[in-house]
């Protein structure tokens, strides 16, 4: 009888643990990194603080493995000793491959995204048009895994 009761307790504990593991955490983003091809259209903001790290916020065309294109806000955070993507590659509208994570917490309406009036940070005229056409619509936000950013192979 005790063996049966002990087995029942172990089974109920295992069920409770697996149930807890399946439930999403209220503290962490549940998005998984995914591969994407990205064309950076403009720099929205840039922050370089060697002690606290660096951050570039881009407007980009993101294409997933499924072939879907999205106009997105892309955040690239990297250590203070790291380097940003070279300006010449941005101006040439180089196609990049990278792993990105969907971050719904940083979605913002198009009207709240800053874009400098100078063409030095806008590499594609479609960036301004896409941003204006969004208006109050939320622009999806993704975070790039900096170490995975590569120049795409031309086929």
C-alpha cells in the first residue's frame, strides 16, 4: 500500500513540475531566436557608452525563413568594446543574415519613432514612407544577436 501511495506522490510531483515547465514565465520573453535576412533602411538612434555597452536602433526590412517581409524596428545591442556595422555597408544597403528575437515589449507606433531629417542616416527613401504610412500602427520590434550578424552570400 505504501509503495502505491509513494508512486502516486512521485507521479503527481512529476506532473506538477512538467506543468510548471510548460507555462510561460511572467518575467521573460518567450520568443525564440530565428534566422532572418535583413536590409537596414535607416538608423533611428545610436548610443555608444563603452562602460555600459552600445546600441543601434535601425528601421529595417526583415525577411523570415518563410519568405515574409516586414518593416521593423531592429535593436542591435553589443558590448562597449564591440564595433557597429560599418557605415559603408549601411549606405550600400548590404543584405545581412542574422538571428533575431521578437520583442513585443518594444513595439511602438510609427509616429513615436525618431528619424533624423538628414539623409546621412537614411539609406532608403522607402524608410520615411513606410514610417509615415504606419502612423499610429505599431511597428514590430526585434533584437539582433550581434554576434550572428553576417553579410549575406549573393546567389
